[in-house]
C-alpha cells in the first residue's frame, strides 16, 4: 500500500477512496486489528508469566519487574509490526526508521545506559542487598533501595544519597555487614614507665567481662609499635556485626576508666626543648 498516494486520493475524492479501501482492505484491516488485540493480550499474559518465573527463581524484584516490562514492550512492538504488515503497509522502512531512532537515542543516553547496565550487574551478581551497610563511590551508608539507574543510600547522619550505579561498579565496593562477625581494632597507648604485663592483664579482664566479645575467635592483644611517646598495644576482639560500634565506643571508655583506677598512664605527645644561652661576646 502506497500511503502517500492514498492521502492524495483522499483529498480529491474521499468517499470513493474510503469505499474502495474498505472493499479491498476491509478484511485485512479487521484481521490486523484482531492480531493487535489478541497479540497485546498474549504479550501481557506472557510477560506476567516471565515475571512470576523470575520471582520463583529468587531473582531480585527490581530486575524481575524490569525484565517483565521490557519483554512486554518488545512483544507489543512485534505485534504492531505484524498487524501493519497484515494490513498491507510496508514495514521495512518503518523498521529502519525505528532502528535509526533507537541508535540516536542510545548515543544521547550513553550515561544512562551505563548506569542501567551497572544496575543489572548489581541486581544479578548481588555484591550487596537492601539493608546492607556499604562503602562505595566515596559514600558510606545503608542501602535503602537498588534501582535500575541508581542506588539509594542512607548515611549515618540520616541523609539520602542517590549514587549512580556506574559509579558504584566502577570502583571498590566494601560490604560492611556481609559477614555475621567483625573484628574491632583498637590501638591503646601506654607510657614507657608502665608494666606491659600489667596493662595486658587489665585489657584481658575488660574483654573477658564484656559478654558481646566473642570467645571464638579469641581476642588478640599484642604490642604493635614502640612509638615516640608511647607503647602502642593492638587490641583486636571479635564481635557480632550488629554490636560493632557499641563495643568500639564502650571499650574506649572502659579502658580509660580502668587505666585511671590502676594508675596506668595514657601518654600524649610531648617535646622537650633545651635552651642554651649564647656566651657573651668578648670585647
């Protein structure tokens, strides 16, 4: 069917054109409409089935919904082209136009497509999930939602940060809460005049009296460095991930109180300055 010729004829003799059109293409048009209606219904049904199968396979709901919508859109495009072909329209030029438009849109949305591809990777490989605390793209926070183009993080001071997915997958991802336990790393400095064995005993007692400190693996207390002003002991207990920050802060406070009670000195940087008076100049 030549669409341009049909439009020209409609301007000159519309009634005759409509009559001849219905006589010649009425049956094809009805079949084309039937193809579109039935095809759209089948496409919606199949897309729902695909979404349910993905959810049963424990695919992330965001990815399952996206695949369902994309599959529906693709099937509808196919149905529309099939209906137009049945009606007698030349679809090859239409396909070429759609392809060229799609290519232009792809070039214009390179950044968005990169974020989209990164979102698919995050949802598929699952380096983190909603509820995890992560460090990525220079931001630390709890994952609230993983979207197709960005990931929403809630920071410790209750800010919502929308991080592009490509920025997350383009660098290191630290999943802080992925494992059930974490090690608390403390550096405790004491004076060179204090007895290291005595200090170690105090620290061991503090850890033993805290029920949140795990016995397996056992905590480690070692001399980590002989610094300029202090002997630094590395104290490394293991705790449940949910208890990490509470134990971290509580241990610092408990160590200060116990050291004060036992007379252990926590030194601070000091510097001795010796002044020399220059000899008086001789006459």
